[in-house]
């Protein structure tokens, strides 16, 4: 993941928007909680049936442990199977009186040691007093850098350095130019060049900023950075950051009328992947940022405002040296070992101009993913980079407020855009409990998810669920999976088996699955289905993938197949074809054809036969539910008369009813007398016989 941080920054912005959008894309596979458990690719752990606000704190792949915090508990779980060997310690409820404690976890993974040490320290300046107020932090060289509210009332927001042998440093207090009612999201260390002294700590947060009138506050997503070796100024900004700069993160779409709609309320992020939400409109978006674009903005013009009611403009005056925001001892300031050596004009400038003029736009200046009108919103994200046969792909795992995780692969569509495809949607919790944290382990090929309900461990891949044929595996376009000649299984980039088939970019079975009986996809077993004239019937055909399009073809008397014309009477649904008021012209052989990525396969062949409604009405008379078939001797005519009276298809149905009736008759102790209006049945048979004689050829 470190190499990823150097090249790209992916952010999720959840925003409720009035932007017009198409229907919501669906996952190729959806698994409920129980179905997911049946795949044997997930584990679940909780310590109580009550909601305890589980949060994944730290993942230690060296010792095979994952640490989870919950209400009054700290858990140490086995990273290979979270339901095995769980360890926990109980902490006292110390809300509004934060305390830092040390936990002894042992030196080796084999040691079953997990206990709170007697040593403890005050948590002031290290986390917020209120447990409901988010605190973010990162530790570098045993120094803790935190974003939080430092006072009991929750009014003094600060980015603070503690646990240090040097002097404690914080943001300028009660200066709205620096922080304005921020809600902190996350913090990460990102290198800046080859010199380690140029590394920066980036903080992600949302804050309320007033407009030019000074009366309206708008929420903006922000990114700020500081130098870890900043020790404050000598005469100004004493024990305050002298390298603090911030810029606005923009994720927006253009409306049809040219209005730019912003996804602009940051919520949370995981490992450099941001997330935000708003309560104004309904919609979600994922934006991707290049780290080089972020650095370009921080190296660009500073924002300047002449007065409280003036617009922000680029600063036109002289920029002092070294450039504000530069770290001491780095590539540009090798002779300055500490920020206390910065000239006064540098410190004064950064105190009054911490904001950059240009905002940071995503790649292509538009979101990668947009969800409008969905019945869920994203809450968390984890990202994996996967090596496939045709390149490297980003796979996003998006947690929702409905307790599900969507697995999305980012697909390059051309040189200036990218697309996305939802591979899976997994119900990782039994209740619709919003996802609170997610951690991914590429080494273990596992995803760890938490909510108020508990913690779930999910494998990154379930290749067998896509199907049992080469084409199914290829159409799935899952970079974790490939066809190995016998089944859809895990893809290993180092494998050199010639039979492995994978095409993530195009998903074309015609080029990948030659020799694996592709003709079988054009043929399907033919079934016979009956319908009653003037009644409604349904021809069932469900595609394996929601990405496939369905076309219905009708073939009559070995003639050429023609596409079924849809209208108010014949309606295509997601599950099949609905035919209302069935007519004789509807009979024939129906072909259900699915097309995905230009690959066509026949899902169903239905030989549809139409029965006369008058005959069916008599045969299903409630006063004579096929009892005549068990006592033919009571009839006024011979049963052989049926042969010329009914068509072959009608006789098939009658024979089936007769068979069922005989089975029922054997279970009765005494035969019942026949009931029903036989005159109607005899009249119908006679009319059928005379009609059939008229249609026969002479001499036949």
C-alpha cells in the first residue's frame, strides 16, 4: 500500500444530490449473511448481543493479530481466523476523562499475552474528551500527532504533537483561518521526494467556512499538511506549527444547466481513501486524486483576502524564503535544521495565509463512481491493487450504511476515463448495521469489517460463485479469479499453466474460452409450457448477471426466429416474459438470449402451447375435479373419442391429470360417484370431431 500512496489518492465523497442519474448498477453476485457463511469464506465475532461500537484499531501482520476497540473492551483477534483464540481486556468507562494506557501484547505471536500495564498517563492533548467526537492520529518515531478537540467543552480544535521529548506543538488557537469547527477524519504520513526530512503528515477533515456575506456557513472537505520536524517559531508562533498549510478537496459533477454540484462533506477514510456525506441531496460519488496534483496545489499560489467581505484572490506580493510550508533540513533547506531558524517574515506569512488558492480536483475533474437515488450510502472504503494477466487493477471494497460491502473493480475505458464494475455485494452483518471501519490485508487476502454489531472477516475472493463454466468465469472479470481448465479459481500471477484463462479488461469468452465447449452456450434444453387462451402466462428466464441484456426471439413452424415485439400485452421483466390475454398467435418456440460483452448465450428454450379456454374450463370444473378420469364407465361415450377430439398437447395435459387422479383414487377407500355437467363435455367433443373431419384430406 505504500507504493500506492505515492501515486494515487482515492477518495469517497458521499453526497445527497439532485443531479440526474441512471438506474443503479447491480452487483453480479449478491450474498446474504447466511449465504456468505455457507461459502466458508468468512468468519464472525462478537462478545455480546448488545451493540458495542466495534472499531478496528490496528492490524499487525507480523504477529498475526488484529486489535479492535469496543465499548469497555479491547480485543486481540487472530488475523487468520478472528473467531479463534480471541483475547480481550476490560477497560473502565472513562468518558470525558481520557487516559492513555499501555497494553502488553507479548514479544512473539505464539505468546498468549494481552493485558493492561499498570502504567497510565493523561489523555489530554492526545484524544478528545467526548468519545463521540472523532480523534485521528499517527505515530512517528514514538511521537503522536493527533487531530482532536483539546478542551472539555469541545470548542478548541487542534492538530497536536505529544508523547515527545521535544516541545509540544499545536495549531494556532482560536484562529478560524487555520481550523473552523473541523471534524477530523484521518491522518497519514506521505513521503515528498527522496529526502526523509521532506515527508509530510496529511490530515483530512471537513470544516465549516463562512461565505463572503459572513452569515452562511458551508461545509468543505479539506486536506492539511505539516512537517513532523516542525518545532514552532522563535518569536512568533511559539510552540505552534510554522509549516501548516491546507487546501480544499473538490469532488463535483456538472448539471445539465452547467451548474457544478459538489460532493462536499467529508466523513471518514481508510489509508488515504477519503469519504464524505451531506444531508442536502441524496447521492454518492467516488473521486480519485493524483498525489502529484495535491503537491502541485500546495506549491501553487496562496489565497489572500483584502477584507472580511472581499473575495479570495491569489496572493500577488513577494513570497518569503524559504517558501512557507517547506520542511527544515530537507532538499530545499539543507542548512536549516529547525523551524526556529525560519525568518520572521516566513512565520508571519504562514500565520496569515495558511490556505492555498487553488482547490484540488480529482482525475479527469469528475468522479469515478456516482450513485444517485440509491437506498444506501457509502461509509467506508478499502483498496487493493491486484496483478492480473492483462495488467494491474484497483479493487475497491465499499462499506455501506446497510451493513453490506460492495466489491468494485476499476476498469480503464480509454485514455481519458475509467469505468467501474460491481463484482459482489456481501451482507457481512445480519442486521443493517452501518460499516464503521475496514482494514484490508493483501498479504492474508482478507478484509476485516466492523460495525456496532461485531467484526467480520471476509476473503477477498469467492471465485466458485461465478459459475462452473469458462465463459461464466471470464465474464465475471474478477482480477482475483481465472479459469484453470476445470473451474473458476484463484489467479496467481506467477503461475504458468497454459490452460488459465482471464480477461479483466474486456471479459470476452470468445477469445479466452476456445476449446471449452462454447457451443453449449448456444443450446439449452427445450421445455414445454402451456398457456390458456385469454389468460395470462409467464415465461421464466433470469440472467446470471445483471450486466447482461435479454432479448426474446420467437420461432414458428421451423421458420426463422424473429424478435418478440413488446407492447402493453407482452411485457419483458427482469425475471422473464409476461404475456397477457394469451392468443393463438402467441404459440411457438421462444428463445431467451442473454448478451454480455458481445457474448451471446441461450438461457432458455420454451415451446409454448396454447390451450382452448372452453376445454380447460370444463376439465377443471370445481364440481368435477378430474374425477371423470377415474370412472370412465359412467360416461355416455367411449374414451377413444378423445383421440380425435383434442390436440396432442391437450391430450398430454389430460393424460397427466388422469394419472394424478388415479393416484388419488387409490388412496380413497370407496370410489365416489361422478359429478359434473357431461352434456357440455360431450358437446365440446362432438364439435371438435366434426371440425377435425373438415380439416382432413380426402382419403386420409
